């Protein structure tokens, strides 16, 4: 009888060990599959990030702070490019205030006063600005220049009004 009990215990132990091995193998394969899928996702997101980084660098070239030559020009005037951009932006937005038509918008409004909403620096000379009077809207190209005394001069070059 003792012999049979030991034999049953031995078979039970072998079955238990076999069950544990299969269970651990399944868990290991599941985790391996998860790792592989996550590795693929990271590789895909890295490629997407690379594409987006390239696009941002391409789009950022036509800005004051993204164009090294434009920044060098401003810095040669003795100014910080970021501070100059802030100064010019502030001057453009200040031209919105007052009772008269904005002098930087070359198109007369029919329903109020044209006001500049957004400003996009193209380089160390030109700005593209969006304007509206609430009904009509358009864009204006503005030239900015710092004279010998670092005084800011703003000159509208041209504008366009979008059809309603």
C-alpha cells in the first residue's frame, strides 16, 4: 500500500510540475508577444515623430526664430531676435487701438474698423498678418525695419480681402 501511495504521489508531482511548466510557458509567450507588439508600436511612433520633426523644421524655416540668417541679422543690430519679435508684434497689435482705421491694413472697412488678429513672421523683414472687421477678412504683408537708432518702421506692402 505504501508503494502505491508513493507512486500516486510521484505521478501527482509529475503532473503538477508539467502543469506549472505549461502555465509558465504560456505566460512567457504572452509576455513575449506583448513585448514584440509594443516594440513595433514604438518603432512606428519613432518614424512618425521623425516625419513630424522634419515637417516642423521645414515649416519653421520661414519664421524669424527658425531662420538662422534672419536671427543673425537681428543680432547684428544688437537686439535679441525673440525680443525683437515681441517688440514688433506688440507694435502691430497696438496699431489696432484708436478710433481711426488701422494704418497697417491697406483695405478700408465697410462694417467697422479693420483689426489685425494674427501675426506670422516670415523672416527679418516681412510679416504676414490676418485682419478682419467682423464681416470681412483678409491678409496683409507688412515690411518691418529697424533704423540706425533701432526705431521700428512698419510699412504695409500689400493686402488681400477674401470674398464673402
